[in-house]
C-alpha cells in the first residue's frame, strides 16, 4: 500500500490522487452519455461541482456520526488561535485528509445533480434555439453510469491509503498487507486483510455495464436512477460483512453503512415503482 508518493520533501496523498482520477473517469463517461443523448451541457463542470459537493457531504456524514469526537477535533485544530492562522490551516488540512462516508457524498452529489439538471438543456434545432430542459431526474439517470465508475475507481484510493476501508483479517490467497504508515493500520500490523475496495471496484464495473445498457432502452424518467440505487446499495451491503467497520445496529450485526445501504435500496425501489407508474417518457418533449 502507498498512502503517499514521496518526491523529495513533497508528499502526494494517493487517496486524493485516486479521487482526481475517479473524477476524470466519471467526466469521460458523463461526456459520452451527454453526446449520445444530445445534452448541451459541460460534463467537466457538472462533475467538478458534484465532486466538491460530494467531498463536503461525505466528510460531514462521517464526522456527524460522532459529534463528541468532532468537537474535540475542532478544539484541537483551533488551539493555536487565530494569531497563528498557518498552524490552524495545517491542522484543518490534516483533519480533512481522511474520514469520509460514501452516503454523505451520495446525498450531496444527488442534490447538486438535481440542481444542475434544472439548468441544463438538450440540444435545440439550431444554436439560437435552446432545447427543452433536462430536468433533475433525467440528470440523475444520465449520471448513473458515471457515478458507478467514479465510485469504483475512487475506492482504490481507499485501499492505497489504508484509510480503514479494507477488510477483516484473512488467510485467502488474495489477501493484502497494509503499509506500516497506513492511515489506519491493521491488527496485528503484519496481518493479511481482505482487499474490499477491489471487490467494490469489480462490482462497480458490473453496475456500470448494467446501467449503461439499460439507458439505451429509454425507460421512464427516474427508473434508471432507481436501479442504480438498488444495485449500489446491494453491493455495499454485502461487502460490509467482510469489512472492519464496527457493527452497531440490530444486536451489533450491522454497520452504519449497511443501514444506509438498506435505505438506498428501499429508496431505489420506491423510485423505480414511482417512475414506472408515472411513466414519463425519457425522450424530452420539444419546447414549443
């Protein structure tokens, strides 16, 4: 594992590097989706805003799970006082470099996509005449394949940084060692652990293939997003059984992420059924 790439005195965090690469992959996929469905929007701008919102949401979700620890961390950050702003900034950046929750990022990203969907438009008959608005739910449908790819690639950053998203100790032949300077070392330090981010990458690639092909069938608006939420939640629910996340619900048999996964699957099922009942055609109605 390589938490940092060291170039002299300059250190590059591999988590941040993989987050950047995940955004690049998501941008490419979203751009291709915009092209095949005639959307007049800049995929790079969309992904940039979603990533920024997702980072803030993921950090907020993670930290708010333990308000007492959050308060203690902020007291430590602010301890030097505003007379030493550089020290405070360094402390904040160190605190911000780890500790993110996928579902916080998902909710913030969804909110940002809904907002951008109302601003984006399909291509019009000519440059002077704009096409109909994409709409929030259509934007979510368009972004589903990109979200799958971005999530899977981003998870590799969790593995390289050793931030605690790896699996339980194992004797399986594909078990991996965490580096001694991993952000969250395993117990014992030389233990082989299950590479759960690799499992999530492989499942994310499968989800991408499914939703990319289903998009061609022009199901009702919102239907594809429902499918994505169900599949993404299902994959995360399963992988949590072999991750080191603490089990705190239902007699300490389920983690916080598993409860969130169940909610994701439930929300996806409700959205899928609602979209099917509503039956709003995916191809937009031309503006009059």
